[in-house]
C-alpha cells in the first residue's frame, strides 16, 4: 500500500515537473531549430570538402557444379546444394591476388593488391548460386573497367581452379557515373539531429539545475507552504504586476498616480 502511494506521488511530481519543462522547450524551440540548421550546414560543408565521392560498378554471375550431372545432362538436387556451397568458395576466389592483379595489369592500373582488395566486394544473393561482384572507386571509369575485366577473366580462371564447376556471367557491368557514397543529405541530417540534441541537453541541465523560486505558486508546490499575501514592491512603483525581489519575497507592483 505504501509503495503504491509512493509510486503515485513520484508520478504526480514527474507530471508537475514535466509540464514547465515542456513549456520552456517550446519557448526555446527557435534556438533549437537555429542551432540544428547551423550544425546541418557545417556537417554538409565539411563532408563536401573532405570526403570525395565514390562510384560503384557491378556484375552478376551464376555458379553451378557439373560433377554430379545425370546422363541426360540435367542437374540433381544434390548438384544444386553443392552449387550453393561452391558459391561461397567463388566469392573468396574472386577477391584473390591472382584475379585482381591480372585484371589490374590488363588495364594498366598501378594499384597494390591491398588497394584492389578494398575496392572489390562480393555478395551472395539470398543463399542462391548467384553472386554479385561490386567494384568501388573514386573514378567511375576505373570502377567500370575493373569490374568488366574481372567478369571477363574470372570464368576461365574458376574452371581451372575448381574442377567440375563453372561460372557464367549473367549481367555484365554498366558504366555508372551516379555517386555511390557519401550521402551528403544523410550527413546534413546527422548534423541537424546532433545540433538539436545538444541544445536540448543543455536546456535540460539548466532547467533542472535552476533551484530559484520564480513565483508564489512554486513556493506552494515545492515546500507546501500556503501564501497568505504579497509584499508591495515600493522600489518599482512605476510598473504594474507581480515581481520577484529576493529568494522568497514577492511584491505587487502598482502604477504610481
């Protein structure tokens, strides 16, 4: 019973404290918006100046296992399962030093194997026998040429390395000069969210660390002390309204005649 009362009391206190905070956030919403926009512009500008765009080209290939073909040349279920396992091996072989360096040599590229390895990635399509090879570079033509060269030399190389299997290219690369990365809009959105979050955190700290009493209602809410009256503020006779003089003293300001 006691725990239930304490829980209700804490819930009531939270509701009482949350409403003034939300009002304060609403008043400062223009600051939150301005700082968010500033951060978005800064993030966009820094990203634009420091991160160069990259371009991606790709091709798709089909892998199958010929070791278990029937007499009529058809594939068995075991053959298909073996092909699905084989495609994982192909995904690694396609990034091997021999294939990448030979492709680069044919194109006259001077990239090291480590650089080429970072440029090339593979992806198996939904656990099928289809594999996609991606090539990313800052020059769209280099990305296209390298992907195209890998697609040309890989089938024969795979047939020599993995006996009883084959790889056939389904879709050859197409030249693509559309930027792949970075997404400047995403960086701008990230800056907007960081800027707004930063201001909100600062406002939360300032709001809940402020222990000054701002009006007579707050005295009643904090200390449970009823207000019997207010003290006239004789130092501000020229204005009208309630004013705060000291930590717990309130005054009624009256317009002078």
